C-alpha cells in the first residue's frame, strides 16, 4: 500500500505571527493548501453570538493542550501567546 503524500504545511516568512498564531498570509496559505477555513482570532473584549461561542470553544480546547506556558528561558511559548491573544 502506497503512503499518501500530505500537504506541506511549513510556515515561511511573514506567515507566523510573533504574537502567537498565523498572520493573514499564513492563514491564506493554509486554507489554499487544505481547503480549510481558518479564521482570524477573536480578540474583542466582549464578543457576542457566534464569535463568542467560537472563542469559548477555542479557549476550552487550547487550555487542555499539553505543554508548558513558558520555555526553559522563561519566555512565553506559542501556546501561551495564543491564549493571551484570544483573551482566554
């Protein structure tokens, strides 16, 4: 049985945000490659409706992910940056 060749999802220049997550360019690349619909983070203080539900769902999933919030040098990890950006 032949192995399926997956889509290359390596993140290049300008596609990974320093504040955590992907930039608009990175989301567009991912969506093109996978046919997905990644959206920008919900960063409002008090979103309503679907945006509030989306943030609540993201926070619940991301908080349960394994891994530290700080690296060995005391800097925040990508996980911590994403949680902060989403206001979890």
